[in-house]
């Protein structure tokens, strides 16, 4: 049952680093390292995997990382934490342009299994450039423990974080906010087409965002963002979801649902889809938008 909730890891990456069983204590660990211990990021930031099965990485961990002048990209990289702990931030793939020429983090993947943990925040894809930052189609899948925030795609600069997926399944715990896509910019951005799936029951979550534009920027953080939600959790708020699909019967557990369609044209509605399930919604509904209820179940 649980396995069906996860997208399979790449069958064979071009370059694989396995962190030693005793852990790693010499700084960040990288999948695109020329050293077998993962101690540098000198190789291409495409098609790499960093596996952590036990022990502790006392700094950040990256499926791949690149920082350089000119346009940079990190694509199709994987960080897999099947056991042990990463004490710093955890990234599937991260690309940074030091002269703001553009950065793309595309189709990267973080998987944290039950028994694995991250003591800081988790990012499927991370793109850093003042202009043309794009973090798209990244995936985060968690059935372990995360202390900080979880973000599918994070664009730090004017740009976009679209079509990312975060799935949180049985056995997981998350201490911080959950973002499908996030753009941190003082200018313009878009965070659309993202999916957050909560398949746990009995867990407590802070704020869930389909998309978010922070840092004073403007743009669409609502259109086609989806929340797939199992009943029985406790959630502080859910924001910027065009559609909420309930996947089981019971209390929705959302203390505050914000119906404001941030940046979207035409002030569209939030669709609450009960499917065949009877769902209780005792929390507050706020914001300037409206609600459209679909599905055969009651709400």
C-alpha cells in the first residue's frame, strides 16, 4: 500500500555516491562529487544520486549542487535518505548563478524513508539567481522525520516554481510549513501547478501552501495548485490551493482555509472535492475568494 504512494527512484543514475555507514562530518555531502565520500561538487549537476543509509551527515546534503557564473542548471538528481540523519538542509538538486544569469533546478528528487530524518529544511529543487530562477517539476517524498520546512521547488529570485510535488505519507512528521512551490522575490514570479499530498492521519502540520511568493514579489501562486488530503490530521492553515481533494472520510482538520486566489486572474474559486467521502469542515474559511463544492460526499 505504502509503496504505491511513491514515485520510483531512478533505476540507474550516471553517478552515485553512497555516504559511508559511519556518516560524514567534513562539511556538506554531494552526489556530483569526484570523491567517493561526496566531499566536493566538481562534476556535472545532472543525473547524480546521493544515498544516505545510516549515520549522520553533520551539514547539508545535495543530490547535486552547482555554483558558478553564467546560467546554471541542476537536473534529474536524487537525494535518498533511507536511514540516518542529515543535520543541515537537504536538496535534491541546487543551481546557483553567481552573476545572476539564470538558474534552473528541474526534475530533482528527495526521498526520506521511515527511519531517515532531516534536522533542517528539505528542498526538491533549489534555483538561485536574481533573474530567471526556475525550480520546476521537482519531487519530495517523505515517510520519515523533517524538523524544518518542506518545499517541492524553490526559486530564489524573479522566476517560477511550477509543477512540483510534495507527498507526505504514513510514518512521516514535518515540523515546518509545506510548500508545493515557492518563489522568493521582490519582483515577479509564478508558483502554479503544484501538488501537496498528505496521506498521514493523526499528524500535526503548520501551514500548507500550494504556491507562495514571498519577499514582497507579485504573481500567480494559486492556479492549478492541488491539495490531496486524508482526514484526521491537524493543520493550522491551507493556502493557495485551486483544488482540495479529500481522500478519506472524517474531519478535514484544517483550522483555517484561505480562499484568496493570490495573483490569479479573474478571482477563481477554490474547489472542495469530497469524492465519495463524507467530510467535516469545522474550521474557518477566510479570504476574498469563494468555494465550489464537488463530489458525492457531504461537507
